[in-house]
C-alpha cells in the first residue's frame, strides 16, 4: 500500500513492480491486491498504462481498513483460545479484549498517509478520540514503574 501511495503520482502501479521490489511472489501479491480492490481501498486500472491506484486519498485510508480488508475482523472473541479443562481464564480474556480494542483504535486513527511519511517523535495515544487531536510525542513519555 505504501509503495502504491508513494508511486501513484507517476501513474498506476503494476503488481510486477511491487513484487520485484519486495521479493513477493506475484501471484500471492495479486490475490492481496484484489482483496484491497474488493474492499474499495484500491482501484484496478486496465490497459497498457494499467495497474493499481488508491481508491481514495491516503489520508482517508486507515491502517485498520487495510488490515481488515486482508485479514478480516481485527477484534474477535478469543474465548476458545483461553479455555482449559472447561474453565475460562476470564480475567485474561478481558485484558486481551481491551488490548485488542486499544490496538484497533490506534490502527483506525493511523492513516496510510501517516505511515508513508512517518515522524519519529509521534506516538498515537490509545485514548485519542479522533485523528484531529494532537498526538503526544515520545519526549513527553516517562517510563512507568514496574510493580
């Protein structure tokens, strides 16, 4: 996705170019790109100048959109993984679910534009309510004591 976003001003990006650049089997890459087309994240352009382009601006495509287009729902009920001898580790299940929700929130707030032009001092707070809020920087972070 980043490759397409960075090279799109030059025109549609051919899958072979991406496959060669990242040493990805072209057949596998085409399947992933088609999933992104079906999810309306990419558009497929036919013809001699064809290839793939973003379906909308990079600022409007979240990292969560990309992950879910390829992998499916990000947050799932992991209860079946935490069952042992018929008992659930309920406390662990709740912690993992909350961690998944926090991660999904961060991925939803992080756009493709953010990751193709990264800033080393930017950290997105899981408590941010919207992308318009200013993220705090790593300079503002202090290590939490280990108890």
